[in-house]
C-alpha cells in the first residue's frame, strides 16, 4: 500500500526567522527538495533547501528581514514521523551559503553501516551519523576561480549496491575546453571498502565520459581514483569514452559533442545504468539525443534501456534527467513530463505509463527521487512538498495498476496530513524533530 509523508520544516527555524510561509518564490522565499533516500528499516531521509532573499534586507539584523540559506537533512521514522533534522547553513549577507553542502546537484545516499552521505558538485561529500547528531567526515572541493585543483574531493554522486559497493560519478579538471571541474568519470568501489573518518574508499574508474584531457597535469590526479592500479589522469583512463560509444554516426557525433554525464544508478552489484544527454541549446531541446547505457563492473557495455522515442518521450522538457535503479531486483525507472517508464535487467521496457491519460496526468507534478530497498518508488510533489512511496509489483506489467492505486490514495492521505499538521501554503512545519545545527 502506498504511503505518504510530509517533507517538513523545523518549527524552530520558522519561528526564529519569523518566516512568512505564505510568501511566493517571486517574493524571495523558496523551499526545495533535492533528493530522498531510504534504508532497509523503512526509515527515510530527505535533503531539502530553504532560503529567503530580500535585496533591501542585506544589512538588516531583524530576524524577520534577515536573509538566510539552509540545507535540511531530515530523518523520518517508518511511520513518517520526523525524528531529527541536521540544519546546515544560516543567516548570511548576500545569501551565500555557509553550510557544508557547497556546490550543486546534491545527492543523498545511505551507506551500508547506516551513515548518511551528502554529495554535490564538483566533489563535496559529507558523512553524517544515522541519527544525524554528528558530522562524521567531510571532503570538500571548492568552486572558486583558481581553486579548481585544490581541495580534497570524493564524489559528486553516490549510489549503493546490495553488496555495499559504491557507484560514484566524479569530476575532473582539464577536460576539453572547460575552465572548471566537470562530471567525467564513473567509478566503483570494491565490496568491503569503507568510507568514514579519515578513510576514503578507493574508486576504480570503469568509464570515461569525455576523453579530451590533453590539458591535464599530474596535479589533477586524485589518489583515491585509479585505473590499472594508478591514479586516473591524461590517457590513463577507461577507453573508449561514453561520448564515443553513443556517437554512432555523423549526426550523433554532432549532437553528442560536449554532451553531459547524468547520475549513474545501480541495477545490481555488477549492472549499472549511465545516462548521457546531448548538448543543451538555449532554445527548446525536446527531440535532442539521449542514451541510457548499461555497463557492467568492468565498464563493458551490456546494452541500453530501450523503447523511448527521442521526441515523444523526451526528458528535456522540465529537465527530468534522473534515472533510478532497484539493485535488489534488477530494475530501472524514469519519470518525465511524458510518462513513467520501467525496464528489466536486460534493458527491455516493461511498462510505459503516459501522463496524457487520466489519472496519470498528476505524475507531471512529481519528481522521481529514488527506489527504496523494499522496492518502492520515491516520488516528491514539487509544490505540495509531499513524498509518495509507491510499492512496485514483482511483475512490472502490473505497475500501471499500482500507480493508479497510489494516486487514488494520495488525496485522502493528504487530507489526513492537513488535519495533523495544518500546513500553510503547502509548507509543513513540525515541532517533534530534534534539530542539530552544523
């Protein structure tokens, strides 16, 4: 049965800054969910952002006027009750984050020992204890001009396989003509590798996105990222590149020039889906090329996720670039403005649910964040800030019925939560969660 829980704001934060929850984004208030992850015990973690910016309030000391930027990592019990929140950031002149999650494209993962990892571009990784009371370890990679080669990065995204292997995307400096660090490597740890205080797991590169690395020097190599036993750099890297693998003809070579690497997702201990998206244009991008490659643990191509039409199923409207895997059952899922899609381990599409048909039109308001160890799709409503957990049946051919039932239960579940939390403009504030400030 589908479950619904609210993505909450700590009541203490709302009171401290006298937040006007009726404010609109155009008035400088924003609340966003970046990622959601679940553990085997049924607990859920949500990584959200809350910020207020008023140009005239930069020099103000009034809590009601003060600008602030927070990232909130919240833990929810199996019944949906918020139990703890790690509050990162604070009031900052000019709305510059001072928290630990500098960077963009933030990603959340629960490691085998229960530690929670936040990763963001270009390689920031922060580890928190399962109860969110302690910052266990922090590796940073600064963005600043002239600082690209400094810092101590780990990964910009992490996914975990059933055997505890870490599937990571990492950034490199000196790729093509890019000035800074860009996502360029897919890397994998070995079973039993640890990630913790003072211990950075060794990652073995299994795929290179763009092999144009003539500008790299020894200063750009990272000790924890290896290929053939030595740090990745220059020509010491997996070959051929992903860009070369998807550029099968002259037109594709043009469209995939300067393409982008998506977030890799595990479909098993030795099977991974790696999205590659064609170059982005300033005008409409619907119809641009994309590919969801299947790789094994050695980087060999096992095929692709098949069945999507380049235009009719395009992920570019709304920039719906997330592909999630269910590594315990060998499945993959993708949601965009046109439909919800599901594949088996061979890359065969087993379900396509078009959003043009009722009641599935409601899916256009959701973002697909992940798949729980129990086999539930984690869908977040972007405006109502609610997480819908949809159990996926063993037969993917029955997915449509499961999604239909989940959407049918969404309204009654939302009404029950409204009576419990009394939200303001779809913002859910909670008094029960313990708040840890960092």
